[in-house]
C-alpha cells in the first residue's frame, strides 16, 4: 500500500474509525463473500463485498456488475443512514423472472474521507484553469469534502478496478470477463465515476448505470465551470453507441433538484454522438429525492436495460 494511504488508515484507526471491521451484510437472497482490506498499489485499501445469486455454481458463467459505495448496497441495518439499495432483492427478482442474464455484483466500498477525490472524473477537472480549481477546492472544503487543495485521484481508482480488482474477480469467480458482460454502476458521484469509467475504458465496460448523476461536482450550479468541463469531455470521449449502453436517471427533490437542466445538456450530447433508445436511456422520476430509498425503487430499470437477455 502507498505510504500516504498507510498513514490515512493509521489515523482513522487512531480516531476509532475502523473501515474494515464491520459485519457482513445480511441478504434475503444469495450470499455475500467479503474480500477484506483489498490492498492496492493505486488507492487506499478497502473492503469489497461480492454478491453471488442463489444457486451460484462454477458450472455456469455470470455477467459482472461493479458498483461503488459498496457498504450501502445490501443491508440497511449496517449503513450510516439506515437505507440500502437492497441489490440482492432487486437482482434476484429480475433473474427469477427471466428478465436479465445471470450476474454477480461486486460492491466496492468507499472511504468517506476521500470519496469525492476517488470518484471525481480527473481529466475534466484538470481541464479547468488554476483559478477555477482553486474556487472548486474552496467550495468543497466548505462542505467538508476535502482539506486544502482538492486533487481528484479517479484515474488511480479506475486503475485499481481494471488492473487489480477485475483480474482478481475473473480468477476467483465463474464469470464472463469480456466487455459485453462487464458493467459498472453507481449514484451521485458514483454515477459520475461510472460514466468516466466507460469513457476511459470502453474495451473493459460494456455498460454504465448512472443514477442521480452529480453533474455539478460541487453543491451549487451558479458560476460553476464543472458541468461545461464534463460536457466538453463527453463530446470527445463518449464510447461508441454500437457496443455500449448508458443509463441515466434523476429526480427533482433534495440534491436531485440541481440536475434536470444539466441532464438535458448531456442528453443532447448523447443524441449528437449517435445514441438511440437501443443504447441509451435517460429517465426522470418526479418526486424522487437523492437517497438509497429512491435508487432502490428504480434499480430494476437499469439492471434490466444493461443485462437484458
């Protein structure tokens, strides 16, 4: 592990924060196998929870969905806000109904102190001027998302997934390792990093689900250069619609209230780049807020879209 991450882990333990020693989530279907303290040369070590569906067997091959904020996915009794995506329930129901191919879910834990840094798309941020970056750092520091200068490390986070985690999953589990059966998903900042992943690694990921994508990057829209930077990046780096699928959605309550106009800008770019109903969906959910409870209600839609038989 890189020295600075060793120091971070030590400080967190000193403060009484053990990000690794937590109960494995209770699931209503299938089972979870935890890879504790997955060590990386790119990012801070973290837990990874692998959900296997009921009847998982090495005699079959499964698609894989990589999901961010892994500790929020399965069991509301273990989460900070007592909400969860209930991924096991949603996925099991879809498979039982024959609406999706069989798949496993790899839940990658976040580390809250560095989550914004891990998930913020790095190349769009680096396209900002020094003055713009300084303003963004100040605004994120005011919200407690960074200390001092904000420097995204999402390129390293994606290297961890692609170069370290995915090979380990491909080796240990009976999965289809090709692009056509490898997906990535998340919400809010997790939506941003999922989109960034499919743009940076189009040969690795065949689809991305981006729920309540946090287009502002910070927590206000006025005089914010980040959406422009994201749009410019997408103009140049969106992968081909011929062999990729991308799902977006958004509500209009709490933090999601910032998203409607920004998502419409992105939708125009999707059309310009040749995406159609076959390769792309954007859905608006009036009345939905920015929470696991909202994402759980609609998770079946992106799962079915990306993993349709």
